[in-house]
C-alpha cells in the first residue's frame, strides 16, 4: 500500500467514526455500519457527502449498497478517485 493510500484509508476511518460517533478502535475493516454500529440511511448519505468533499470525487448514490463497512468504503473511494 502506498503512503497516499494509507493516508486515504486513515482519513476514511476518521470520517466514518466521526459521523457514526464511534471511537476508531470500535470499527474494523469488516464491521457493518448498520448492523453493528446502528447507522441509518441518513448517516450513510452524510458519509458519502463527506468523502466526496474530502477527496474531491463524485460517488454515485447507487454505491451506498457497497459502502457497508470500511473495506467497501475504501474500494468505492479508490474507484472514484481513479476516474
């Protein structure tokens, strides 16, 4: 993993934890936002909007179905950044 990818991963975790009001050690790469952390659809939209602003990308709302955990969010952001 490159330094920029590591920085992106770290920033994604910070954004998600801030919006979900969780400590960073409470969220793993595969813990499910909705089922394990009580996130609702509004929080998902907030995460998407914050990621778009932070990384200067456009993420289609259809990608929300993949953004169920940190791993999914990282993949979606990486794909959006590669466009």
